[in-house]
C-alpha cells in the first residue's frame, strides 16, 4: 500500500507543479517577434484559428497552448472579430481579455456637413485600412446594396465621425452613415412644424441640404430655412446659388457667372421653381431641424453682411437697400 500512496502523492505533486507552471505561464509576458503585433480577426473565425493566427502574426508561443487556454477559460466563444494590436508585456490572460472586451485598434472616417457625394467617395478612398469594396461599384449599385434601390446617394449619409476596425469594408461604414441619416431624418420629420409646404421626407432632406450650404452663421439657420419655406409657399423661385453650383458639377470654375444663372439645368433654381430633384450635400442635425422647424418670420430675402451673418428682408425694397449697404457699399 505504501507504493500506492507514494504514487498518488507523486501524481498530486506533478499535477500541482503543472498547475503552477500553467498559472505562471498565464501571468508571464509573451515573447513577440516585434515591439507590437497586429491581427485582424474575421467574423466566424474559430478559437483554434485565432490562436494559430496570433502565432503566425508574431506571438512566439505554442498555438496549442493558446487555444487550450482560450477553451479552458470558458470564454473562447466570446472572442470578438476586429483588429487588435498587442505590445511587449502582454500576457496570455491579457490577450484573451483584450479580444473578449473587443479592445480593438480603430480607424476613423470623418464625413463633414455640407460635403457632396464626390467628397464622400474621395474620403472613403483615402481612409486608412478601409477595404475599398465600393471602388468598382456605381452609385446605383451602392444604393441597391444599402437597401434603397433607385435612390440617388447625394445627401443620404449623416455627417459624423465613424470609427471602424482595420480591414472592414467601406460599404459597412457607409451603411452606418446611411442608417444614421434615416434615423435623424425620421426623427426630425416626426417633430416638424405644422403647415409646411413639403410633401415627404425626401423633400425635407433636399431643403435641409440647401439650408446647410446657405447658412454662414449658425444663429441664422432657422431664418434661412424660413426664407426658402416662405418662397415655396408663394411659388417664388428659390434662387439659391449653391444649387446652381451643384448643377454645374466639375464645370464650376470657382466663380459663378451670369451665364450660369441663366443656363437651365435641373438644379438651377433661378430658371426652375420649387426644389431641385435631389439634395445637393449632406445636411447636419442642425440643418435638418431648421428645415422642419423654420423661424416664424415673413422674410423672403437675405444677403450676406460680409461677416458670416445675413441680413433678412420681408420685401424687395428692403432687400435692395440691404444689397446696396452690404454688397455695393452704398
């Protein structure tokens, strides 16, 4: 019986030593092939593949040990897809914790209020580590992929800063911006003032885009919206330069000429009454709110004072006086 007792004690000692070794390994820094190691984990990657991928990326450990740790911890299925970066000193415990928390390396795509669709596409093309899925897609293909076939992309993305994991598709980020605009527009439409001369949310988006491009001072935004709303009510042309410029496209040379104002295009609001066929830019939240809750004023005209703010007038005579004062210096 003594030999059996000695065998059991030996096994217990070996188990204790093994457990101690494992415990020590979990708390010890992993050797890295470089000062930092990066890895992008695709959705659906199983824990064994994750372990092998870390080793292939530069974590100098036995992939089988890493996988067994992921599995034994009970958190293997909680590992999140994304882009990760580890530095010298990272331990196996910290590595797993980083992936479970989703502590990723994120890039940012910033979409600016007033940008047009060409500028959005250029920003996506220049964004770091963003997979260019839309690079070979036409506008119609992109909108169909976003679940809005037949819609023009102009103005349908909410201007904001979007964080994304390295290697994610630009269509994924674009979908977030598209959904954000739909939510913001629906919320603003639901809180709109009564009696507006707008048929639907699409017209509201078009008007908000014009307000975005025409507003110099934030304090004037609701008055700018009121001017266009008042003109729509009485059937007066909007006569707004930003729509004409948009209609010129790449032919715009930086200066708006008299011939541009008289040449008819779908976006020339001097030659055509009502709203243009699509938005002309991405409106921000403030422009959405202003377009659907304009100031309670009777103004039909405004002119820049030269400091970013505008002078508003109810009639043409007052407007002409304002033009003489602020534009002609009379």
